[in-house]
């Protein structure tokens, strides 16, 4: 399947808000914080038309053991090989569930905030994404790694955080 990159759609935040409310209602007491992350969370940024949500939970095992309400919303859990993360997908949405202890330093959140604050970085990233449109998903993702790593490193440095590899293999 080839990747499509769309111009920013101002409907994305509202779609994310509804999905956040749905997940929160489905998992009362099992989610601390849930946010819209990824390119669709950055006004003006070209993106794949997929809403990425990230939720923090105190216990990933407990969340997984009680995931039936999330599955009832149409999400499917997929094994990604990423440690300390549950990943769910439904048409047009990704839900990343991570441990609450890692929440403040999650690269996805740091990258989003960096792109919101830095128009030049946002434009550079948008240009790269547009140039990679039409590639298969794995090639598209891997081809963005160098720039994402540089942007995440800048965000982590600005916050006094240690640098980490953006790949969670």
C-alpha cells in the first residue's frame, strides 16, 4: 500500500477530540492522559490522514487484560515489537498506549510540540513528507528517520533530556 500525504485538514483536531472522548469513556480509570499526537496534531502540517492518539496508563498489562471496550470501538491490537507500548489501529486512527512513567519524555509528544513551536522545522518536515508520498509504508517511515531524529534531538536538548534513538526496536 502506498502512502498518501494530504494538506492539513482543520477537521483533524475535532476528529481526534471525539476519538479521545470515546477511548476515555471506554476505559474509565485505566487511562491517565490521552493526547492527539503525530502530524495531524500540527496545524498547517501535511500528513497521512491518520489520527494518532497517545494514552498513558499506570499498568500496560492491566490495560491489555481489559481492552475489550477499546476493541468494541473498532480498534485492533497489533504487535509492533516496540517495548512498553500497546498499539491499536482502526480505519483512520492509531492508538498508542504507553506507561505513565514515560509520558513526559515520549518522543512523539516532544516532536509534536517542537513542530508546533518551530515553523521552519514544520516546513522542512512537510516538504520531506510530500517528497516521499507514493512510497510503501515501511520505506516512507524509514526515509523520515534522519530528519525525525534531528528534530527530536533538538527538542530533547532544549528540555535538557538525554538523546535517545527514535526507533524503539
